[in-house]
C-alpha cells in the first residue's frame, strides 16, 4: 500500500514514526515547521520539533509561516486567507510530483483542501482521508459565543470566527474524515451526514518515557499540586478553573498554569493575579513541561470544547491523574481506563468536587496504577495502529 501523509507537525510525527516501520506500507511524509534530527538547525534551535532524515520538509513554507505569525500580531490583514494561499501553493507543488499509483492520501484538510480538490479531479482512483482535529466551526460558535459575550469580548474577532470560511470550505464534498474521539465523531455526523466518519483516539502518543519519573506523594503538610498547560483562554475553561481555586483553601491546593494568555482575553485573567495559590508561569518549551509534570499530583483540562487534548496525553504519559470536562474528547479513554475524573462543562463547582476527590492520596495512587494499564494497552493498540486499520478499510473498499 502506497500512502502520502500531508500534515502539520503535531500528532503526525508520531504517526509517521510508527507507520514508516510497517513492512507492507510505503509512506511518504511532507510537513513544515520542523528540523531534521541531529542537524545543525536542530542544535541551533533545540526546542523545535525534529523528524527523520527521509521526511520532506518545506523550509520555504516554514519561513513564510513563521513570518505570517509574526506579522499578524502587528499588522491588520486576513491571516487565514493569506496562510491558505501560501500553504496551497506548497502542497500543490508536492502533489504535482506524485505518481498516479498512490493508494491513499491522508491530509490535514485546512492546509491543503484546494490542492487535494485539484489532484482528485485527475486521480479519482486514489482514496482520500481528511484529518480533522478541531470541532466544527458552527458548533464552536454556538458553544463559545455566549461565553465571549459574558466577558464583553467580540467572538467575531476570534480565530474561530475568522477561520470559519476556510474550515467550512475544507470539508465540502469530503468523503472520509478521521477524528480523535467519539465526542468529535458525534458532532461531525450531525454536520456532515453524507461523510464517513472514522474515529482513532490519540491515546498516550508519547508512551516511551526517556527519563525516570519520580512521583511526588502528598503528605498532610503539603498542598495538592495541580497543573494546567495550554493556551490560557475562555475556550480552555480557565476562568472556571480559577474560580474554583478562589473557593478552595489556599494552604491545601496550589495551581500552576503554564502557557500564554490569549491576547484578547488578558483583562479576563488579570483579575486572578492576586490569588496566592495560583502561579502563572508563562509559556515553556515542551521538553521543559514534560520534565516538570512529575512534580504535580493532578492535571486539569477544563475545556469548553477539545477534540482530544494532547496535553492530557502528555500528563498521562508522566503518570499524572487527570480531570477533564465532558467536552474533552479523551473522556472516553479516561472513563474506560479509570485514570481520572470527568466533570461538567462550565462549572466551577463540578471542578471543585473533582479536585476534592483527588485530594485523597489512596484514590490517586489507584488512578496511577490504572495509568500503567492504559500505557500498556496503548502500546498494543496505539493511535497509529488504529489509523493503519482505517487505511486498510479504505483500500479494500472499491
């Protein structure tokens, strides 16, 4: 089976690393925003993600993409439309070089849907699988717009609204999509009833631990150490988490927040800067975050909507019990393997109850033991193996 992977450098890196070892699969990987392993560039910028030497990287698109990110913070222009034009040109070049004997193209839809549409016209025999890792934009608007209104913030200026036209267009006439959770699958089955929706949960992704994990045990004289990592924003439910911390005893519960604040929402979160049991640590390199995680007792992801949450996967890989809302896609794996708590969305009270439950050391140690089972299962039934099964299903369909 000959496959092409067109993706941004996220879970695609782990996917390729696994699939490239499959003897019956010939897979090519094209991406951007990364460096080759052990290259001079990777030594110059060690915090940048790296890939194997046989991965095709567009350094030109990488530079342009970084330039766009720089300019959007300083100049008024249509970022998504501009990014679309540049990324489409990049992927058009890749597809022009492809032979017609491809079996499947697995692509990140928002970056190359126009290039795929053009390629599909002359190559209808190829099977196409669109990777969708964010909720439908209209679902996001229905859920998030009232939240923005509550804080007097314009939802129309958010990236959810600005990118809507592109996101909708990327899904037009798509026959097959893959999403990382049943939460996502149920959403897209409503919005795209004619599309076949496959589900492949991310699981742990990074279960190969490269450094020893020293778990902290909570004694009576120590506070429960809680951590959140990610964009500090309304959509991540950070306001509800901070409201919960306001009501919890400061000498018993401590929260560290790692990440940068959504620029349009700085005023929302400044009001919590006085909390003595909360620290805003800013954005840190991923390697640093992974190294810090074992110092904590509990990881919290209170998102209003989250396709799966790689941050949750990273916490579990470091054997940290987790708390998520019912709108975080990883909830099914968390419930199945009993590795954390699931609380109501948009509810500080529900978060408080989950945190209080995890204050119990014996219960938390039980969850840690279950995480070992989750990691062991994920090695046998990981994300990439689920994707491979989808490839085989698509390839067998005529």
